[in-house]
C-alpha cells in the first residue's frame, strides 16, 4: 500500500544542513498497524509528515496505492491530503467553540458535502470511537482521552486509506492512553484500517503488528511480531 524508496529530507544547506532522513526504504501493507519509534530527533515525525503530505521530501519517492504522491503538483497533493489521508496531532487540534460533531464534520463541509450528510457521517465516526451521546459537547467538557477520540473521529470520518498519528498519547495519562489505543486497535481489527503511529512509549508495542525503529535519520530495525526482527 505504501512504498518508500530512498526517502531523504534535508533542512538547510552547506555545513549547517541537517539530514533528518538519510535515504530510508520500506513498505507497509494494507491493514497493518505500524509503530514508528526512535529517540527525539531520529526522523520519525519528519517521516510521518512527509507520508501524510504535510511536508516535502528532498529526495527519493513514495507511493500510496500505486500513486506516486511525492510527485503530485501542490493542488493535487492538497486535495489528496484532504480526501484520502487521516492525520491525528498530539495536541488534538480541536476548535474550542465547536461541538464534537462540528469538529468532525467541518472537513466534510470543506470537501463540498452537504451539512446533513456531513453531520450523519460525523455521528457515525463518533460512535466508532465510543463517543455516541457526546456529540454536542465542546472540548472543554471532554477529558483528554475523549478529545483525542474526537480527533480520531474527525480523521476517520472521510474513510481515509491510511490513518497517520503523531504521538497521539503524548498529552494523556496511562488510562486515557489505553482508551485511545484501544480505539486504534478496534479500527484496525474491525474495519481493516491501515494505521501508522509515531510513539516513544515501549508499552504501545503491545497494540501494533509491527515496529519500525529509526536512529539518526536512518532505519535501524523493522520488526514484525510474527516474523521476528529484520535488521537493516
């Protein structure tokens, strides 16, 4: 589903240039739940932002479902990002004045869907993440875990090919983190959702199928649970 070939990202030029990604290659199959791990500065968030079309690579290429998204013109990249990719930020990125349902259906309205259809889709997404009955609550009336579940509902409402999550539990305690990870696991197992999640917590590994570890901008290891580690 995702094919990454010799992907590079460099910030700056000359002696001060920072090579955030040093030519990484891997593939992710449809329906996999993958954790991207590594120390701070290892390149994991840079990678996620590039795959989610929020940032540009400076070398290499990547495809999603056979489409070379790394070569799309900016307008097409923006449309693909809006309609085909779900992204979850660690700080929720919710609009405080809007209800949970409004936060979810805002993107559907941006796609040109009717308010009635967008609202129905939002309620379905909120139900999938266990927030049925809380659609009319604003973020201040929700716990941290519930806020993140609204963010997940917003991402899955458009039924994206891939769900990208950047340390979605970074601002949550253990109990709320487990609730969010249970939602991810349910989406993966029940609906076959492909999920790529950046995390730094070792216990999160229990929820995923595979762990790709980065170090200093390079791929250090790729471990599928059923196959054991595959070093690079």
